[in-house]
C-alpha cells in the first residue's frame, strides 16, 4: 500500500482504525504497524492530523492548459472555453501557461498541473505514469488511471432528456433530431436521452460538428422533413439566427448539470424549407466552401 506507486509523497495514509477494521486485527496491532512504517521511513505521523506518505513532495507552480489545435478557431466551443478559462485565471491571479496539442508526456513538466481539453491520448499517457491531471468535457480513464484524473464533464444523456422535456411542453408530436458525428459518444448520448422522451423521433445525422459540412449533409433530409420540432445535438447558432428571422419558436437548453448547450427549434415544415433554401442561396452567393469552416461545436 505504501510502495505501490499509487500514492505520492504528502498524501494521507490510512488510519490505525481503518487497518484494524479492514484486516480484522486489533487496534493495538494496527497502531504497532504504523509505528514500524514510521520508523522505517515510509510514513510521517503528525499528532492530530494523521499519517502521510514520506518523501519529497512535488510543488506545483502553475497550471498548463493543453487544448486541441482547433481551439484556435474563432467562434468554436474550444476557443470560447479557453478564453473564459484564461480570463478567470487572470482575474484570480493564478499562474498558468497555454499550449496546443498534441504533445508528448515528456514535455509536461513535473511542476505544472495539466488541464486537458480534447487530448485523450495525453490523458491516458499521464494517468499510466501515475501523474495527476484535470480533464475538461470528458470522462476520466477507467481503472487505476481514474485515481489520478479529475474531470469536469457534461451529462449528455441528461441533456437530451431535458431537451425532450422542454419541447414536450409545447405539445410536440413529431420531433426530429440533428445528431453530430455518429462515432462521437456525446452525440449518441444526447440522442438517446431525447428519445427516452420521444422514442419515435426521427434522427438526421450531420456527421460533423462543423456548420458548413453539416449543412451539406442535412440539406436534403431537412427540406422534406415532416416534423413540428427540432433538437440539435450541438449549438446550431446560425440555424437559431435564421429561426429568429422566421419568427420561429426556439429554446436554448443549457443542461441542468451546467455544460453543453443544445438548441431546440419549434417550427412548421414550410419554415424548414424556407430556411434551407435561404441557406443554399447564401452558400451560392458567398461561394462558401469547406476551407476554414466555422465550428458548430466541438
């Protein structure tokens, strides 16, 4: 328990009471064991505080914000998240550095606390080396790695349920869903949550989080869609703007757990067709292509 590399210098060690209960020994035996560990230099015991792993404690001097390169894209979710995080840390006068991945674990110094966004490989490598990190908008690795990885993530399934519950207030009967990449579990979880409320909801696969590519994929099915409500698994900002222009009713649903935004638009079939034709005219007039695509959502 002391030398298994799962515990770091300065980390609290188990108490004599815990050892006695866990291993069915007397309290005196457990106390004697801790005394021997202290004498051999494995732990440090502090009166009134408890026992701690001995050794030189590594002091963290700053945070290292490691974001995927697409966070450089203005208007993307990653860019918004990074800017807000930087602004907050500057306000609190916390030392930090910013870099963009992918980077190797050897380039993450021991005196920094890594904060990762969209860096699953680095998260796995750091946790395999028993190094601590914070993961944003993702789940920690399974197994022992979870002991070293904190995470702030979104309940995507709950967000889909919330969107369905909000739309159900408008007597919705034929809702549809625009999903993100089929391979992204976040999109699928939102769809599954929404279909818990509306099991027969039609699903349109956008295949991407990026707006212009998504438009190409959903234009045909959206033009002939027979639905009275629409749930987008990402923040469809431009669709929302067009919906406002058509006086359509919409709901911006921020998940009850505080995280990913999911746009719900309520409209009639003709409005969907007008919106789609307007989008196509805009693309032809602007000569829009797939280069430098503004992000719908990461």
